[in-house]
């Protein structure tokens, strides 16, 4: 079933969730305080029940779409429960047993996850905005106060543009990297870019700007399709479509 696939994807390596479920069972047996049982046991069990019930999945899928149904699992207090369970167990032990459980818990924390900064979505801060400097300079180059601009950015920039500017419209967002397909993004994705096809799609999407990496091999000249190269920022070329109209928003 789809819900089991989503839960497996949510589990990642699985070690954290296995540890969490073990602590959940431990607290179900050992925790006597009613308020803490509600917080750490009953509410998570209710969340899990709603997640795995086919009826709730169908209702949620009909109302909001099944692709974000996994976010229900974000309601599980995984980190807090594991921390509380480990501390509670240690408090009930004495001497070397306490030290052994505490040390084992620390080792499990280290082995259960991966370094968040190893994700491609993270990069070393280059400015106060904590986004790549190339994104800052490109946005400053194409942004026009009081005017709506639309731009097609390379996929590697999609996570950062909206963090820096809320006035530049993007032809597609980061969701296409996770769940979907966009013909314009796909046309920019290839190592060798078909300029005729790319310009046709960009104009149909009313993109005022197209940003391409200098590492891309172009099948022709963007200038032959009404584009003007505004300049180069790092390894990226910024092309402006001189045939598109700009819309004043003020």
C-alpha cells in the first residue's frame, strides 16, 4: 500500500524510527504519569493510527493530495520521546549500569543519522543571507522595483532564490525536483541544451530571463531568438528576452 511506502521513505535509514518505536513501547509499560503518557504514548499512537488507516489516507488525498500525506508523521515527537525515554531509563539505574546506558544512547544517536550538512541542499555561507553569492548577484541584476519579472533558474538554484527574494517569479519551483516533471526545467537540464526548444518553452512561459551555466553546451545562439546576454555571474550567463513585456505592479 502507498502508506507503507511513504512511511518507509520517512524512516530513512530506519535506525532512528526503530529506536523511537522501542522507546515508545518502553514508555507504554514504564511511564505511570498520566500527562506524560498522553504526550509521549497516546498522541503518537493516535497519529500512527490515522496515518495507516486507509480511510484517513483517502480523505487526505482527496482534499490535499497524497504527495504530502507523509507530513502527518512530522507530528510524531521522535526526538523528544527518545531523549525523555533515555533519561528516564538512566534515572532508574545506578552506578555502572547508568553510565553504560548513557554511553550506549550517545553511540546510538551518532549511528542513527547522517550529517545534515552533507545534503546537496546545504552550502557554506558566503554572505549574511546564507545563500550562494551567485544567487544574490543574479537576483540583484534582474530584479526591477515595481516590476514583475519571471526567470528560469538552473535546478541547483531553486532552493535559494525564494530565500533571498520574494519579488522574482520562478517559472518552476523546487517541488519539480521532488515530485514532478517540468518540460522547461527538463530542457535546461541536459548537458547539451537545444536552444530552439528552450527558447520556445521559455517564451511560452513568459520568462523575461533565462540563466544558464557556462558548462552547458548550446546547440545555437540565444541571441538568435531575441535574447541579450546581460553578463556573467560566476559560472552562469544571464540572458534577457528582449521580446517579452514587463508588467508594472505598483
